[in-house]
C-alpha cells in the first residue's frame, strides 16, 4: 500500500473508527484499525465483534494494499501532528510508514488477513430520520436500559416499527421510558413498507445506541437505517455503523403503562428537581426511598426523606393539584433521572395510588397541556 | 446553639472548609465540620490532622453552642438549596436543625468535645505575598514533588527564606524545579527579619500547598504567612489554613544545578512540545526514553523514540543552536512537564553533555534573553 491523503480527512476517519475498537487483550487485532485501499479510496474499519464502523476517504493511491494498525497509537500520533496538508502512507512488511511534514513514524501492524469481517449491507436503507432528533430520542431512553441484566432482552432498546413512526422503549423493570418518532413521508422507502409486514420490532444493544449517539455528535444530516439478517445498519455523513441485534422477545411493557391517572400535580420542574435532590441526600443510600405527599386541599407537595445514619429532611412546595390527595414512596434517583430528562418549565407528577406506577410528564409551556410523545413511569416502593 | 446567618456566607464557609475533612473511616469525626459560635460570629473548622482550615462568618446569635456535622451531607444540602436570604440553625441534642425558606433538614452530628484541636497562631504573620503570584509559583513547583517517597523530606516543597525573597524548590531526584519570589518592602514584618536570623528554611507538605492553591482560587488579595512551633499558617480573605511542617533536612540540591551550559538550542515551545508528545507515544512506557540530537551545524533538533512493541518515530525541527553538537537521552514525560509549565513563545534547551542535567528555560519574548527566575532541570538517562 502506498498513498497520499489529506491530513484532515485522515484524522477524522481515525477519530470516527477508533472508538469501537476492542478494549480487551483477548484478541489483539480488535484493538487495530484496518486501512485498506478500495476503488480509489482509503477505507477504515474497526470492530469489537458487537459493533463495527466503516468510513472511507479520498486518496491518491500509488499502490493498493491493506494493513491493520493499533488504533490508540495511530490516533495519538495523528492528533499530535501540527496541521499540514498531506499525509503519506506506505506499508513495508507489517509496518506502516507514515509521514506528515517533518514528522515521521513507523508503526508495527498486524496482518489484515486476520481482521474479522464486518457484515455488509446487501439491500437498501429502509428509512431515514433527522440525526439530531434521533440522538435526542436515544438520550431520553437509554438511561433506563438495564445493564448487566441476566435477561439479555432487557439490555437493549426495543424499537417498534409502525406505518408512520417508530417507538423506542427501554426499561430496567423499576422504571420505563418510551418515545415516539414520526416519519416524514419522504423518509421511508417502499422496502420499509414491505419490511413491516414481516417484522414489527427489534432489540438494539445499549452500546450500539450509545456509540451511535457519539457518531452523530453535532452532525445535522439525516441518518439512514436498515435491518438485515439480525444486523442493524446506520449511515450518517459517510460513516457506517453496523451492530448485531439482541435475540429474544421484549417484555409486553404496554400493559403496565397506566392509561389514565387520578391525581395530577403540576409545578416548576426546577423546584421539584431541587427538592428531590436534597431529599436524595438524606434517603437511604440503597433503597433511595423518599416520600411524596400530594395534598390537593392545601395545594402542596411535601417531599420527605429519613435515614438512620444522617437524619431527615422535609420540603414543602406549592403545586397545582387536581384529583384526590395521595401519598407514595419512590426511589429518589429514578425521579431525579426523569425530572432531568424532561425539559419543559413545568412538570406533571401523575399518580393513581400508592402501588401503581407514577408518571412524570412534560408540559407544553404555552398551552399548559401535558405532552404525550414521551412517557416516563416509575414503579413505587411498597411499604 | 441557635442563630441566623446569610445563606451566601454559610455556603461559602462550608465550601472553604469541607475540602480538608478526612477521607478515611478510621476517625469519623474528621469527616465533620465543627460549627461553633464565637464572639458574635459562627466559626467553621475542619481538619484531617495534617491540615486544618478555619473560617468565620457574621451571624445573629440567639444562643451560643457548638456541634460537628458531616461535611458531605451539609454541603450537599446547602448547595442544592435555592437562593434565599437566610439560614436558620438550631441544635437539639446532637442534631442540627437547619431551615432555609421551605427547605428543612435535621442532620445528626457528633459531640463537638471530641473534635481535634486545630493549632492557633500565637504571634503575628511574618510576611505577605500577592495571592495569585504565590499560587502560580506553587503550580510551577508542585508537580516535581515525590509522592509516596520513603524519604519524607522529599514529599514536600522546600521554602528557603532570604532577606528580599523566598525560594521554593521541589525534586523527585529525577528532575528539579526552583522558583524565586521577591518581596515588596511593605510585605515583610520586623518579626520576619528576626525570624530569618534563627531559621532559614522549612519543608511544606505537598497536600498543604495543593490545598492552599485551591483555597486561593481566583482571589486577588494578599496571602499572609506565619511559622510557629513546627506549624505553618496561611490566611487569605478570612480563611485560615494551618499545616504541620515536615521534619528533616532538605537535600542540598543547589550543587546539582549546573552554573552554565555549553550548548543552547532555542525554538518555538509549541513545536518542541508537540514533537516530544509524539515521541512519547512511541517511547518505552516504563523508561519513557527519547533521544535528542542537537546538531549545531545543521541548526536542527532531531527527536527520536523507538520501542519493541509499537515501532519508531523521528521528528526534525529547526532550532537556533549555539555551542557544540550534543546527543542525550531523556525521559519524555519530564520534558513534557517542563515544556508545559513554561509559558514563553520560545523555549531554551540547555545541555552540557550526555550525563549532566539538562535545563529547560523560558525566553523573554521581546529581548530573546533567557529568564532566570524559574529553574527546571532533568537528569539524563545513562545509556
């Protein structure tokens, strides 16, 4: 292999691929990035056997070839280089000679023949979504995924395909988040319409969505999505991410989301969040138990925590309460997560009784109506 | 104890004291802050038995008293409070009842009688220094201190007292930094003149200077310094820091600082730093060995590294070299530290021969002269 490319492109390609390289020592080649000439371009590939990333850049190729190079070393070298126009690459045996201006390195590589194959998309992308909208949806769901869960289907996000939208859901059985993303008409292909007649949901691993959110970064383009042979493919701005899907059936979570709530308290989200954070300081560090008292006569929400070691705490907040008074015990950390992820000025706390799930919802700041595109519910702690 | 104070002052006092509380579980009371009424003020004290911090705030005291409260809990509570004017404190048995607006907590404390005594300054402060100047000097010295060193005198900074200035020095025996701070005439007391007739240097623990730098923060006032009975006292903006000194005799480091250098290379500091950082990627991770070749005929500095695992690297930089050509092996990390701490545009690399200490010095960007107030030398690696 012998070629010239721009330093800016080279740097970007290393940045985009290095993150998914393997972190363990069991298979050293997974720590490497594969560089390979392909149809007048230089292709970068990395994989940790679960997720693979591929990106290509333009290059003036003098001699075809391929090699795999330790990602960390390549990235440390490239990121410290001063800005120069060009990078010259040349392989000799299993060594990559890389020169940019006065800076030269010879990096020892491993045989490209030993590099695992990353699945290729055979057909077309099914649909596309605005990247930032997708990234935001991921961030509002992902924190509910149960990591280290014995049931593998819990360790991913359920993606449900409908005619006009997809629904993402995640739960760790203590709380659940669900978000709905509508398609623009132009953003779905005929293949998608055909696809949903056969398949209506898949489970995407936590790490895949987490990596995808990073790959999206602040890119404003559309992201393309395809599903093929138990793999999910994403493409944004020339970077392809491919991941295995999780086998198994996602639990039928719909049944535990209350259809309606008897009591609704509305108050400023920041005040609510602050009071819960303070109570969290005093809550038992294991159970995180805090007590919520919704008093509809006094229009007040009282938040209390108590622990044997530290003492106790009580905050009284004014709230707009409709429905019967309620008292319920919840895990402070789940409530903090929920109140953090909601961005409206006011927040609604929705309760049925002391043993039913509690809902936290955003409020349309102008109309005062509850926003229904995002669902976040928390199971209460039974006393 | 029963009193009212402003929330802003209370918060600031907790912030200033909580950092030095003990981190270990051996003596739980060290994790507490002592609150104590004293002459119409509320005094906050914290200590980890090495360093103590005391600060006072104004308070409207209804009933005198004292109590010790877990610092972390108090700080978490106070920092989450919304801005309110006042904080009300009242103790009942060993519990502190604290109220600010609608927020209330009852925090369990420990008996103030068990709190360790923090040494008090009996005489006067000896001298004062501009706080930011002092903080900067600390930052240019502290990274050379040997932590976990068997010889306790190496685990601190040597402070040498002279008529017109103090000299701070630190070394881990592989590299050494020394900085000189001149007094303004008004900033030294008669007691200081008397003091230096008896004592000419002390060793201040690493943690003390590190904590002091944090206590200074971006305060622009003067810092007062006193030494008494093997303790050093600092005072800035109402916060008092007191620390034990390290017993022992600091090594006579002056003798290893070369009086002059035969070869001097001058080049842009950023280019130099970048090249060393790149070589560091390829250097042996234990020894950090990189090779410097100062070629006075070709006016070039060649920086090279090589390791069995990763490969090798070579960078050629233009440099203004005076004196005979040199070749020397140095630890890349020590050179990176030194080039990072120097802030001038150009840097001077000063060499005598392959087995003598190398100097890194700042250059006066206008005159091109070497600046002598800060000394940084590195021992070479013998081949």
